[in-house]
């Protein structure tokens, strides 16, 4: 099963706020989902790498050895 990353974890990867990551997910820049009965969102490694490629962002350090 693929690890789901929180908005906070993704925010740390890109040195942005968790709210920025929420906006990325809500606007479709980053693929993700909302947890049922919650305002929390999650995404996965594949979606993060896809966003990096599409937006020409550097791949986060945690994925560099695996990319």
C-alpha cells in the first residue's frame, strides 16, 4: 500500500505552509483527497512527483534516492 502524506509533511518538503498545500490540492495542482468527515487532506508520492515534473519544481530530498 502506498504511503499517504499529510499536508504538513508535504509543506515541509517544499518549505511552504500546510494551507498552501491544501490550496494546491483543492485547485488540482496536486492530486489528493479529503478524509471522510474531516477537513484533512492526503496525497501520495506519485502525485507529488507528478506535480514536481509538471511545475518544474525540484524533487524533495526524501524521494531523490528513489526517483
